[in-house]
C-alpha cells in the first residue's frame, strides 16, 4: 500500500505481510516539496479565516496518487495558486458569487 498527503511530496509504503512502513522522500523540481505555513483551525473572525484559507491554497498542494496501467507507475499532480490572494477584492464573495448558486 502507498500513502501520501496533500501537504508533502513524501510517500509512505506499507507492507502488510511484514507490517513494515517505509518512507520515501520525493524531491520535486517544479514546486516546493511541502507546505511551509502553519495554519490555525480556529480563528477570531471570518476575515482572518479567509486570509488563512487563501494562504493555504497559495502554497503547493499534492493531489492523490494515480496509477498509470500503461507505464505501471504512480504519478500525482501538484498545484498552487500563488496569486489568489491578490485577485480577491471582497474575500470569498469573489470566489463564490451568491448569484452563481441561486
């Protein structure tokens, strides 16, 4: 079994027969290897929450592992939105306009 997370390029391999867990550092060249920020689960108000949420998505995010049957390899996509915070004028209203969901 192979495990990973959205915050790091590191992968973990678990062998259920031996019950051993191995860690593999995957150094990527086009993005950062992990998120650097520290994000709080609780905030004082909605504005602070919105800033934290945007900062989280401005950093690299690692997608799920995908299996390519043709090459018999796993791959995953990474993404970041480094300019997200500078494009928002009124907080989340720019991302999710009310009229678009009505």
